[in-house]
C-alpha cells in the first residue's frame, strides 16, 4: 500500500485553496461540501469557482499569499497556474507542518485526491496511486452505475438507529447479524422504494424483537468453502457471500492472497497450512478448532483449495461438526482437475480422444502408491493425478511397467489458473526429465492421455487475451 486511506473531518476547520481556475474550483467544491471554513486566495474567480462561491459560504481573498493565510489550516491546496505561487504554497505549508497538495505535481503532494462516488453519508473513494487514472475512472463509472442513489438514504437511516441498536443488542455477533438482516432485507427494500414510514415501522419492530430475544450468544456456524484452484474469478457467488460474512477464517497454503483479500477485512485469520512433510496443524485439531469457534457463536469460514470434497478432507471435517451438532454448509468449488485442464487448453474428454477421465491421488501412503494400474491404463481414458509431483517418477514407471505406451502424451500443470501458470508437456517417457529440468514445484497436477495433444490448438490462457 503506498498511501494511507482516511476520511478527514474538516467541518468548521480552516482550509485554503490557492488559485482561481477549474482545478481550484474542484478542490473548493469538495472542501465546502465537507463543511470546511474555506478561503480561496486568487486575484479572480473563473465561472466554475464562482458557482461554488454562490452555493457555499466561502471567503474570497485577493492579494499576496502570506504565512498567515496558511497557518492554522488543517489542509492546503495549491491549484494556481503560476508554478512559482504553487511552490510558495508548498513551502509555507511544509514549514508549518500542514498537509499540502499541489495540483498535477506529485512531488509536492503529501496526499493525493481519490476519485469519489458520493452517496453521502456513504462515500466511496478510489485511487490507483496515480499509476492508472484510466482504471480509476472506469471503476468509478462502474460504482456509479451499480450503487443505487438510495444507498445514501440507507446509510443515513442506519446511522440514525445506531445508538438504539447498540443499546438494545449488546452481544456483538448478534448485533452484526441484526444489521445484516436490516441491510439485505425488507427494511432496505422499503427505503429504496421511498417508503420511509414502512421502513421505520419495520425497523422498530425488528429492534423490539431483538431486545426480547435477549443477549445469549448467537448460534455459530461453519462454512466449508471450496475456492477453486487459485484464480479468484472462479469463486462461486455463494462462496463470496459467505466469505463476506465470516467472523473468523481458517485457511491453508493452497489459498492465495487474491482469494484471502476477498474475505471480510476484520475477520480473524488463522493459518492451518499443511506443507507436505510438516503437518503444522493436525486434522483433528482443525476439526476441534472449527467446533470450538462455532460454539463461541462465530461464523467460521474454512477455506479449501479446489473443491472441499475432492481430496480436501472435507468429509472428515464436517463429520466432527455433525457429531457435535454444529450447523454447517458446504460450498463446492472448481476442482483442480477442471480448472487446470481448462486453463491449460486440455479438454478432459473429447469425442476423438477420451470417453471419460479418472481422478486419483499420487500421494504415497507408507511408501506405496497403491494405484490400480489396470484400471488406469485403459484406452480412450484420461488420467488426472493430484498430489503426484513428488512421486512423478514412480508414477510414470508404474504406467510403463504395466504396459502403457511410452509415447502416451502427458502434461504437468504448475500453479494452474494462477498468474505464473506453467504447463510442461511430453510423453510418459519424457515427462519426468522435462518437469525436473523446468524445476516444476507444487501445487502441480498431472494429466495423462492423448487429450494433451489438443493443447497446442486450444491453450487460450497463455495467449494473452485474458491478461
Ligand atoms: N481439494 C483440492 C485438492 C487438494 S489436494 C481440489 O479439489 O482441487 C492438493 C493437490 O491439488 C495438489 O497437490 C495439486 O495436485 C492439486 N492442485 C490444487 N490446486 C492446484 C493448482 N492451482 N495447480 C495445480 N495443481 C493444483
């Protein structure tokens, strides 16, 4: 993060804008709307500035800039088209330790101005740190169109109930849920359609009911959510919604930052990652932790790479929850086989190549793969192997010693669907050498079968069209 995002309270406080043109007008308009005691210092005001001056009460000062104009201000803007004046503004403000912004001169700015979407009291501010103003503008346009104007009214309405709700519902988890019901439910609908009285009546009733329910902790719940193989865009809507509701999140190493960033900001985060040989938190302990947190009334989010029920031990985790009478939901995700195959341009089935695919684990148990080779080596069948990188040599040897054609096409996909995805293709004979040479690392998925040859034609992810 290059900047600290804050919303500054300038109501009744002195602020200065130096300059009489459109840039000055924009700053003056924002400051005046935020209630600052604003002085504009400029020989003349152009039409834009004059309009601001007509709408709000601002002090217009002519003449030379002096330290007195700056001192005592909370914030100062230099927006003159005379660079020498701007330099002086910067110098005086800096000497007085006041935050200063000089238009279009990044070097002379203590802070930058974001693009804003104003649904007061709801305010969205967007910044790319000056790197891509175009992106900022596009995002602003998107917010402008997707956030109804009535959201401001909703925020205001909620604000007017804040103290009463706090008093009536002292348990924090319960209070949060009260607000969620209010914001996503009929109260909001009434407000959006302009029925303020109905909204008020309903809100009063909800509040009364909530006060009657008393203060026992709310029931906790566990969400076992499959997040897909890595690309956050592959999340389901349901996954995203629950991620936004959670009070605490348990995640492991397969969950990338792109996905973690979508979890509610103030949810507690617990890393329970498993590296292969180093089981940092044993499975039983994770299951116990889920149970304990849910008993405390928390909404517990357990994030799983891919799908929770495909080599994800999801079944074990929820068995413990079921034994303990804890409520839970399981949300499917795109499993690695599907995500990686698609992003690598390898269809798992294809009328000319494979009638079906089989999914197995290459994880050795007690030094044994325990694979049913006869079942794997079948004509017109694609084999997908999870957790097979460490035993890749044993796997390809197993295929060959059980009669598979050494020229059978095969691929390894590293970091499938993520930025930095790598795909190595070869044959059963050559794959190990190629993967070793390319230093392929985990997570990696192995695909064996003639469908791999289709990749040359179908690999869309690496074409750059989807960057
Ligand atoms: N529940 C997960 C699988 C967990 S087992 C799912 O449904 O996908 C972990 C294995 O999944 C890894 O060893 C690897 O073989 C595979 N895997 C998961 N994400 C992957 C990715 N982004 N790229 C390649 N392989 C991946």
